[in-house]
C-alpha cells in the first residue's frame, strides 16, 4: 500500500527508458580503449602484468587511457567507480600528491568538457574511489579519459592496474538503462531496503546524502527527457 501511495504522488509515466551503453575498463573489458604509449599494446596480458601505467615519461609525454566513443547528452551525469594500484606506496621516496587521478569527459573532437580529479592524502597498494562527471552541453560523441597528470617515471606513484565501472546517474538497478524499474528500486530503499550500501549510494540520485522522493523526481525527469 505504501508503494501505491507513493506512486499517487507522481504523474503517470510510460515505460519509456533511457538506455546508455557506457564504457567499462578491466583486463576482460577494454575493447575500443586507447592507451597513449607508442610501444605498449593494450592487451589482457599487458593490463594484468601492470604494463598499462598512467605517468609522464622522461620526454614529458603523458600516457593516458581513453575509452571508445559513446552517446552522451546535456545534463547527463556519469558515475564511475575506479580501483587502481600503486605498487611502490611503501617506498620512502613515494610522493602521494603525484598519484592524483583525473577522469575527463571529451567531446567528439577530443576537447575536455568536464573533468574531476581525485587528490588523495594517503594511499595503499589498492585504492578505491567514486568519481562523477556531467555533460555540460549536448553532443553525440563522447569519450572518457583517465590520466595521472602529476605522475612521472621517477615518482614511484604512477597509477596502474585500473578497473573502472561507469553507470548513468539514475540507473539504480544497474540494468543499463534508466526506467520505472529504477523508481521501484529507490522506493525499496526508502521503505527500508538499505542492506546494500552501493545500492543506497546509487539511489541517492541527487547526491544530497539521503534517499527520498526528490531522487524519484530526478529519475522521472531523466525518463521524460
């Protein structure tokens, strides 16, 4: 009955959904990605063996990791969960500030339209961070790029062994689209289904640190475009 009461607060909407195939990156999911290194090929073996490293070489060349193209539009927010490794974190010469990880949203011409940087104050070997980025204007071809602009070959802080999962803001149930099913997922959290911390994080669509009717409204806005 509570669910029916909550639904009564909203306009009736159709089952229209917003599908979004966003890029993912791991040793098993890297098709279409580009690694800016002239001699290292992007392969499963090289990824697993820590050959894919984000750093600045002695000639000043920045080695970055760029996703395949995907569709994006004005106002869409992309949430990313990134796992990354720094093997030398216990070395006395390790410089924490040089492992700042930046994610950028690029337009079809490779121009950065938004970016976010994680500046850690301390790190371990394996690190986890949630990043969010928003498309400030409409365009059809977008890419994600990851870089550690401050890192260099001597910093002992180069970022490698990255695993990145990206989702469209509002895709609470992680089925690849934003739909009424995500409204149901938010309602479940509101009614007390908060056993999954990751689910609760995704259900907080407006990032105000609580899950409420406002998050349902945001999902409906996405659905109705």
